[in-house]
C-alpha cells in the first residue's frame, strides 16, 4: 500500500503512534527491496523476482485489533485511563456550555442543547457504573445455518440460536412465568403439560439438545450507566425485559441483569434435573449451539468510577449567580475555564485511587454430570488470555464463554476489554461487530476523516474438537452494521454492509465491504463499494454466495443488488424499485427472495411515514434484473408483526411452502378517532410459491374484540414492531400460535376454530 504520514489526534496514545509510525516508516523504506537469486548478487540481473513489501497496518487497523494483556494490572490501568478520558470529555462539554453562558450573561439562560433558554446543568455528582447486555431472542432455528437462512444442503454442524421456545418432534419447551414448561403436543387437540422446572430469576433463552436443555436466566439487577450516557456517547444500555432484536433504534445491550446458565437433564421430561449451574456477574448478549458446544457472549458491568463531579462547586447555578450579583454575570471566561481544568485534575485523582478489583468479572461453575460434584471459581484467574481493544472507547469486559453441554469439562473463556456489539456466527467462526461513535478530542480510526461512525469486527475461530475459541484478528470499516444479517462469511471472507449516518440526514450513505483474514491478528479490507443510495439508510441485508441484497427506505425504495464475484471490486449491478422497505429478507428457493417490511405512505425531507405491512416475492434468477413476482399488502398504518423486527418470529416451512406470520392488522382510520381500529390479532398462514404468490390459508386469532389488548393494538412504531403472537409452529397438519399468555392449536383448513388453548 502507499506510504502515508499519520499524526496523533490525542496525546494519550503517543507511545502507540510512535511505535506504529516507526513500523510504517520501516515498511516505506523497504518498499523497493527485492529478493534476488544468487546470480544477482554478482551483477547478473537474470533470475531475480520482486516480492511485495510486508503489509504495514494502517492506523485504523492498529486501533481495531485486540492485544493480549500482560496481567490484571495492565487491564486495570487501561480501564483507569479510559475512565479519565471519558470524564475529561464529559467535563469539557460542560465547560463549553459554561463559557457560552458567560457570553449570554444574566440576560438569557443557556438551553439544554446549547441554544436558547433551558435547564441549567446540574452541579455535583454524576453516577457512573454498569451496563450489561441481553441480545435478540434467537429462533427455533435447528434448520438454520449461521445467518438464519434455511438451506436444504447446509453442512453440519448446524448453528442454532437460543430462543424462549424449542420443539423436538413431540415436546414443546417454553420459558414462561419463571419456569421451563414442557408440553406434549403430539395430540394437538389436547395439549398436555408434562413437566416443568422453576427458576429463581427470569428465564430468557433456551437450547434443547437430545436429553439436555440449557436455560439462560436473568437473575440480579446490575448497576446501570448514568442516564446522560446516550447510545451515541457509548452508552445506550437498556434496562428491563426487552432485548434489542432489530438494531435500528437500539443497541445490543440487553436487560442489565446478571446471568445464570443451567444445564438440565431432561431424560425424564416429567422431572428435569439440574446437572450444571453457572453463575456469572455479567449479562447475556448472545448464544449459539454448535454440535454439543454452547458458545455464550456475556457483557460484564462497565468498569467505572462510582462518582465524580461534573461541575465546579465554586460556580453557582445561573439563577443563584445572577440573583446574587445584581443581574451581572459574576464569572469571566478565564475563571470558568480554570475552574473546569481544576475539576478535571481533581476527578483524575479520584479515579487514580479507584480500586477496580471488586468490579472484575466472576463465575461460579457448579457441575455434577457424572456424579462427581465439582465447583470452579477461577475461570478468569489472573486475567490470563484477556484481550484489550486499542480503540479506547470501551470500558466493558466481554466474555466468550464456551462449554460442552454433554461433558463435565471446565468452561473455557476469551475475554475482551471493549464495547459489546452484534454477534454473528458460522460453524467455524464467531464475529463480534462493535459500533463506535466519534467523540471530541479522542483517537479515531482514520486521521482527518469527517466520518463519525465506525464498526470494528473481531473474529474468533471455533475448534474442530473441544471448546476453546481462538482470537484470529480484527478490522474496521466506516459506518454501523444494522444487525447480524449485515454480516456473512463466505470461505475465508467476511462481507458486511454498513450505514454512515441516519435518516433524515441527507448525507447518509451506505457501504459494502469485503474483509479477509490476513496475518495473525488482522482482518484486512480487500474490497469496498461505498456511497450507495445517499439519503437513505439500510433497513435489511441478505447475502448468498455471490451476491448481496440491500433494502433501504424511501417512498419507492430500491432493493439494491451487489455483485461479489470479484471480491476486490464489488459492484452494483441492479435495482428493483418497490413501495416501502423490507426489514427482513430470506431465500425460500435459490432464485426467490421473500421480504417482509412496510409500505411507505409519504416521504419528504428525508423522512418517510410507514403504513401497511408488505410481503414480497422477488425473482433474482438474473441478479442484474430482479423482478417483483408478487406482493401481499396487510392492513393499514399501525399494522405490525413481531417477525418484522425479530427474525425468530418468522416461521417458514420450506417443504410445504407454508409461512406463519404473526400479525396485528389495523383497519381504515375513522374521522375523529386518533388511532386505527384493530381488525385481527393472531397468526396468518400463507401458502407461498413463486408461481402462485401468497395464497392465504387462514388466520388463527388470539385476541378478540372484548380483550383489553384489542384497544391498543395499532400503536407500535415500525422499528419496534410487535404482535400478540410471538412464535408459531407447524406440526403435521396442525398450527400452533404462541403468545406470552397462551398456546393455541388449530388444524390447517380450519384456523379460525381453535382446537385447544393452553393458558400460560
């Protein structure tokens, strides 16, 4: 690559930059060096060959990589350094506001956004602490390979995602009401609960594998980040029960509760027996079952100061300052600046004295699979194998914890100091894609680059045998990934799509990158297509072997087709303009793409107003000329489906061409009534083929007009689309719809007449 000069954006990384610059300089010096055969040394120029210079990592690649820590001391020192940086940035923001207030004086009070009249910044202490993570629910995906696509010839081992419901040809396993409940559904007209197991906390996710079940349970609340640490500032933790499943208006940060993992022997379905219980002082982010091995990504509490001051106590709030000084602002700009600099120095001393030992992660692993009770507490030991992200904007420890659910062997863990992110897995790799937001006066991946968002990707390889994962390398690209479907592994390549910016910003644009394993710790970008569909952001992505499909949002949004045959030069080869946008896409045949999303009722100044649900079948037999085969429009504005923003609710039976779609269907608006009337809430079932399109087989209702849910069923925004039905199953000729309150069964052909209803 051509030689470049880099300069530091932040003096705190001077040593790192000096080292990086020295390496780069060495690379540039050797750029013309050649490897010669013996004859060349004596002046004979025949027989020599040129070799390319060794790759010199760019500044961005250097910041993206993970470096093994030398021990807990280095980890704690790094955390303190990051806390100081975070504190200094926060205080500088307050200082700039205070200096603006000096300019305004007592005649006008500074607004919260720095513009006009508003609330004064609070003096005193800001609480800073923990964020933790619970990831999207993950579907009953025993037929799914890693990216969620169903393919008939997917090579073993299968990659399965955790979900709150599983099925194994006879029994339905459901997490509800603090229990794992096991139902015999072999007689659909008579659903029988045959066994259960009660938990102290709230069970969230589940695997069932043979005669074992693995349950992920939210246990104790963990300390949260301060409310002013928004997502764009590196916070964005969600507390509560709802996980971020889609990723458009939320970050993958979960419910902020500690995690227990319980392995149950369910040989006797009537009486499950715990054989392993692992208590973790971190929160569930995501999990995959690959063969017998469970890989769980856990985010631990953010390591941070308990409290520090955000405003100098000697500077009075605006009301007091102006009322006590005769309406003359009593502070000059130099006084304000000096007060804030002294505050930073004071806070830094507090942080330097902080003991972080008690905040470090801990795991208690108790197991008795073979009648030999064993307890381990030293998983993290002396921080052996900890990896430190070099970007400097993450204070969380994130663990990739693995174990064989059929074995009594200990846990294995890889631990990273950095931000959480979207998790994507294949049978051979796990990728964690971390979103980054540029902050003032901090290092950034590209020097003197105006982009404000980036995604770093870390790859861990999975062993052919055993459970220990291996860190393989990292890379960084511009923009943010939407979710796991924005990534796809093909051979040794990782393809990913990102959006830089967000609507309605007219400068928003989209990129597609191809990254390749290079060396021992690097994912190198080998191909890129940037600047796609300016003014619109990505709403869904799907890949096949040679092609990427991107759906963006506008009144008539394009389904973009990207050719990846030459990975070094991806190119746009086709577009299909359709009303609205897709939030989920899936192949139902090699040449047919099924999409689910929303129609758009209007668009102005970069903003779109969504309306009906929309299903589409797109023929991609000729990728350069995609063709809309069929479309099904469902309801009016306010209509929604859990499957639109949670792919695990999308139920496709490829053998019979059946689609089970959870649906909240709204009718036409009535003048004078603020919301649309609810017409249907339950499960729609379609027969779907490229030839006949969407043939509706009926609807299984779960909500009736006298139900209290009926009155509020048409109020969900599209990015948090949901429905009463959360999951569905096809068992023989019978259909099962599952909500948080009931399991309802019906026979195909008579969906409107349920056979049995099991209250939960």
